[in-house]
């Protein structure tokens, strides 16, 4: 069985590219995240190709997965970075990003973060309100630099996605309504140290169709039409990943490009994809600790939990969970749960799992490359897991971040 071009069974064993998942779980222990760099790069190239007619600049959204090995691979392939904090800018620069190819976004940038970004020569600021623009103007003047900015426009469009990851409706905290954007664009020549060169619009993540994005882009173009020197549009991220085999109707990169290219010809276009580049490249390997039946349920207790992968507990997200060693035994519907003292610490509800899966066996939680490790926590004093990357050639692997230790849990405390 093949889940995607990198994650598949071979001779009854789960592989990530040419490496057996069991070998990595054995050597590094569990829980452990494994990422296929080959898959990440293939996604990046597919997106670049789809948007090539527009010459779109791709800024990888580091919030999805900020492991340095992954950042380095994408930067090496030509990607810029979309950062939402001083910490993400720092990581991007550590990974070798050219600051001019970093976009600084975020609803609540502190003045210290703005100063750091300006001093580093960050290429674009996605500005969320007028007061932030005043701060950038003042700090840029102090530093004797000129910033370049796009105003984040809230188009008042509700995306076809989970309500917790929609950002473009009028009541959302993100961006500014049309009137506010227009007023700032009209006043743009008052800012001697900020070049207001574009508009930014991002309506949500895991978008189920291209219509809402198309409508948002149309509204943004209408908004900037009177301002001839404002010809850059940052269309955000939001391209979906396939979380399970049944999701065949999801729009591809090409579908988005086909919908948007006719609108955007002649504009400078920026894109900020996160999930679509990295989600399917990642798996979380975990070991079965116990298996029990009670209250009419079959419960499989594993060593990974909501502290490694928060998405099921936070959004009710569904990730496929499969055994590392394939089995032909009859299948049972089970609840896959973690050791954390929370009822919502369930990684999978009604997971079809063969009934010969036993204590000590490994399972793989699929499509975990995005918003997995970055949302991990130390709740219940659980060290965060190791991260492993399989090389771009697909044949070798290495630990890209070791598992945290108990000593690290107490470092600096007390
Ligand atoms: N640009 C902006 C302004 C964003 O807010 C986001 C994501 C992106 C780009 C990247 O979006 P993507 O291509 O990954 O959809 N933790 C949630 C997702 C939160 C998304 C936040 N913003 C999850 O696990 O589903």
C-alpha cells in the first residue's frame, strides 16, 4: 500500500523513501517525527512549476515546521521564508535565509521584534494595523533604513475549511477591512521610511476549494486598482494536504494556479505555503504500550500523545494511523490514546487496526509534517520528541534534533 510517493509499504514494512521506519524507531526510540526531504522538495518544485507563469515568489511558512534541516533544504532550493515572530526570523537566518527573502507577518509584532527585523534587513513586513505601521516608520527612521510593506487585507470572506483555521471572515482578528487599507494606501506618501508596495491576503488553511481564494484576490485587486505604484499581491498560504485516502476532491496546486493566474498577470505575486509543502512528508512513529478493552471500546495506549501531536485534541483533526509492520489479521476499530492525563488525549477515534497489534509494536501517525512538532509541548513534564530527516536522495537518515531530556526540563528553573 502507498500513502504517497515517499510513505509506503514495501515487503510488509512501512518505509519513508528507501528507509524502513522500524530501523529509525529502533535506533532513536519513540515517539519520533520522521520527515522526507525528498517529498518536501518535490512539493516545492510542483508548486513553483504551477505558479511559474506568474513568476511567483514562494515564501515557506516556517510556522508549519521550523526544523533547521527542513528550512535549509527549502532555502537551498530557492524558497524565501514567511516568519511570524522574532524567533522564526532568527531560525530562518540561522538556516541561511537571505533576509531580503524573509517576510515578517503576525498579528501582534512587538517593537523589539520589529527593531530586530528592520536591523536584519527583512524584505517584507505584512502590516496588520495602522499603529504597527507607525512603529515601523519610527524604528526604521531611527535605524536609517527604509522598509517595504504589504497591508494585510481582511476581505470578509469565509473560507471553506475548519472554523478554527479560517482567518478571512470579518470578525476574525486578522488584517484590516477595505476602508482601513484604502485610507493607509491614500496616505502612503506620508511614510518616508516605509514603502507601501502591496497588499497581503490569507483567508485560511487547508482550503477545500479555490473559489473563496479567487474571490479574495478579486477584492484585493479592486482595492489596489487606483494606486498604480501598489502592484504586489501576497496571496498567503492555505493549499491543502491529503490527510486520508478518501480526500480525493482537494484542489491541487495546479487548480489554484489555473484559477488565479488569469487574475494576477502583470502583478508581483508572493505565496506563503506551509502545510502543503511539509504535511505529507512527515510521520510520527510511536510504540504500543498497552491494549485493553472496556466500556465497549478497544483501547490502544501508545507512547505518543497530545504533547507531540496536538491537532486531534485541538481541532478534532483526523490522521491516519497504521502499523509499521503490515498485517493481514482481521481489523478492529480502536481508540488510539496517549498517556497524558486528559480525556482529549486521543490521537485517533475508531481507527481500523489489525487485532494482532501488540505491546511493543510500532504505529505510524501519518501526515504529521505540518503543525506537529512546532505545536508540541512539555505538558506532564514530557520531553519533546526527536526529529529525524531522510535525505533528499531518500537513502540515508539522521537525527535532525535529539529528543529532549529530563535535565532539559529543569534547566533554568528554580
Ligand atoms: N500565511 C499566513 C498569514 C498564515 O496565517 C498561515 C497559517 C500561512 C500563511 C500558512 O498556511 P498553510 O499553507 O500552512 O495553510 N495549526 C493549524 C494551522 C494554523 C495555520 C495558521 N496560519 C493546523 O494544525 O491545522
